[in-house]
C-alpha cells in the first residue's frame, strides 16, 4: 500500500512524504524539502514521523521553496538525495557528503521496494524533474511545477491511480491581480506554472485513458487562486468519477491512500 501526505505546498515551502508499506518497516520518500529544518520536523511530528525515518529525499528542482533544508537534513541523518545533474549544478554542486544520487528522465531507481520514475517537465529551472512511483500494485504521480503539459508528461502519468497535481493559478485572477507584468508572463507562460484549467484538462485526459481515481490539487498561489476555484476546475473536469482534495499551502493535507 502507498499512502502520502503533503506537509506544505506552495511558495512558502513544498514537501511531500510518500510511504510504502510491505514486509518489515515502511519505506519513506520525502519529495522536496522546502522548509526550515525545525518547521519540517514539526510537521513530520504532526504526521506521526521522525526525520530519521526518511529513507531518501527527491529534489524536483533548485528553487528555494523546494530545496530548503535538504542539505542539512541529509547530512545530519545520512539520507541519500536524488536530483538531476542540472539541479545539482544550479545549486553550485554543494557538499552533500557523498549522499547525492543523480537522477534522470526515465531512469527508474528503487528505495527499499518503492520504484521511482523521474521525468522531465517544462519549468524555468535547470533540469527539473517530477515523478511517479509504485509499489507494484498502485501508481502515484507527483506533478507540482510546470508551465504546460507535454505529451511526454501525459505519457509518464498514464496509469496513475492518484495524482498530486499543480493547480497554481486562476487565469483571470492572475491577469487582474497585483503581480507586475513580467511576473504575470512568467507564471502564466509555458515555463511557469499550471493554471486550473490546464490541470483540469490533464486530469480529464488521464481519467479517460487510465485508472485515475483521486486527484489532490497542490501548489496553489495565495495571490492568484483560491481552493474553491481549484476544486471547481477539477470537479468540472472529473465530475464524480474521482475523489478530489486540495492541499493547503501551509499545512498540506492529511494522510491519503494512493
């Protein structure tokens, strides 16, 4: 069984715990680590976990709200950290004490029985990766930072039962909101962040093509979106065919079964 919990999702910091249960103790993969170490430990504690239980960290890209305390946590607890060569270079190739494991598009790696498949996405970072993972029974997809959906992205997520999906902004709110024009262009552009409507279209396509039964809207902009608008877009795309949740920017979500 795979279950997961967003510890926070948005510009204030991103982190998601994925837990796979099998023989022996559960496996824990931390996807992004974009919080201070005290705050991360606080949220892990609220989730019933200790930092020492994390088996691996996967960093999607080098932006501060995703990298956070990854180096400090990894070196303190001796946790391997997976990231792309581009992300590592963009960070300045810092010393992780031999714990960095380079990840690449389509190269599956395994964390104690949890198979993880990274894939590239269009985002304004050096070599950003998102991922899907499986315990052999169910597949979970994580897609939280991209400007638009490519055929490659859709192909990589085919067959996912659950998807943690960026619903960053409502297009009208972004255009009418307080951001300066250059930032509106960045966020709404092909290398920025996914609009509610695009997220809904992807979810609808995956539902028609596979086994999608649950979507968690994530990475909502505090200035350019609301949970109600994100949910409405997903409901409009999926109806009652899939369960829908919305991750809170600062508190994330509860534990959910993939």
